[in-house]
């Protein structure tokens, strides 16, 4: 069972940890904290399939879902990350209805979609094939990233696609597409996020946001404003923050 997907469907908040380091030990450590899910970023890192598999093994004992943020819209990549053991895909930069339909299709087996079937790790190498295949289409989480002004314009066309579980805002790309790169609190960026949030409400899709800056107050206000599929910071930022906090106290 995909606990994160069930939580989102029940209107609850599900909080994720974001892995940039592609490191299984880091993922294991983070899965031992109060995150609901772990995402491996394969878009903006060197993370490959072998590292993803190690991470899935490391997180398995916690029972938490591992999701992969894909590099793009490639159905071969979606198939491989799911075969390796991810319970969902986070698809970057979905700007049109056709791209949203493709995101859903590549996550699901026929007849609902186009995912290829095999005796991969996700099926316990075939020992659990029938159950996995039967339950997968309902169990897999599909999150589309709306992170461009074009997506804001097309929000209703995108979020009305059947099979989308969550919308996930990438604030850096969204701000960059508005010529306001990194100005996450600019009123126009905020207004675009509000439009995406409102779109989620109209279409019954769980609203999500990557709260990239490691600021607890920002996390709190994001959840209070309605975001429920929320990723907190980055593993790399946690290391930077921890180093700086400790180094600050050194008399030298
Ligand atoms: C962005 O801010 O653009 C992101 O993709 C964050 O994950
Ligand atoms: Mg992005």
C-alpha cells in the first residue's frame, strides 16, 4: 500500500525528504526521521539507477515510499525507476494537457497506460508479480510539477487529467520562467502559486510545493496556506546548515 498516496487522498499532509546526494546512507538516515516519503532527485543530480536501487533497499526497512523526480518526460526512465522499486514518479515541468496525460500513462500498466511489465525488483523478482501487477495502477503516485508560467495558464487543462494524484510546484523554475529567478517571495511568484493552489482545489488534486529554503517558518506557512504534498529542503542544505551552525561556535 502506498501510504503517502492514501494520506493525500484522505486530505492529509505528507512531508518528504529530498535526496540530492544519491547516497543510500543519507537516505537511510532521513527515512529514520519523521518524513512520510523520500524523493531521489534524478533531474538535477548525477544520481543513476544503481544508486536509486541502493536507496530503495536502504529505505525499505522504514516502510516509507521512495519517489523519483525524473529527468524529463521519458517513459523508459519512468519504467526503470518503478521497476527498481519507486512507488511514484514526480515529473518535472509539465506544461500542457498532453504532457500530463503522458505522465499518467507512463506510470501505469496497460490498458490504463504504457508501462512495460517484467519480473523486476518491484515484483520481488517475480515472486509477487500477480499481486503487484493487479494493484500497481491504483497504488502508484503520479505527481506533476507545475513550474512554468505556461503551466499556470494551462492549470485547468492539466489538473483535469484523470490519474494525477498531486501537483508539485518547483519555485525556482516557476520564478525563473517569470524572469524573477530565485525571488520566491515576489508578489507575482506568490500569485502564480496561489493560482496553482486554486486549480488543485477545483480539480481535487493534492497541492504540493518544494519548500527549498530550510526555514521552518516557511514550511509552516506553506502547509497553513493549503499545500499538503510538501518536500522540506534538500539533504545537501541540511549538511551545509549543520556545518555552519557548528562552525559558528568555534573560537578562532
Ligand atoms: C524548482 O524549484 O524548480 C524545483 O524543481 C525544486 O524541486
Ligand atoms: Mg524545477
